[in-house]
C-alpha cells in the first residue's frame, strides 16, 4: 500500500444553527486521528460559533471532511492549506 502524503490544513467553520452542532461533532470525531488541534469561540450575541480545526492529513481526507461539514444545515466551512513541501 502506497504511503499517502499528509498536508497541514486549517478548516474554518461557522455554525449558525445549534441543531447542527451534534452532527458536526460526530463528523469531527470520525476524523479525530488527523486533528492536531481545535479551538471554538462561541459568539452568543450573534448566535453563532466560530471553530478552527488544524489537521495533518491526506488532501483527499481534508476535502472530504470539509465537504461533509459544508453539507450540514447551518454550517459553513472553508479550507486553507499550508504550502506543499
């Protein structure tokens, strides 16, 4: 089996519907082996949560994770990749 090259990436997530938080956490849990760190900032006044997740994973896994998150109602996500080495 070929070794997949991993990349460092940051997924920025904005949660605008609290009903989607449980699903989001489940998706992130599934990718737990790739998560290096996570920070969440609740913005109670605005009724949103801002979350950043740092990953060290193959690019296809990162894209799949972001896609799953983006398909959840009330969740927006974007990926920023570190430069390839």
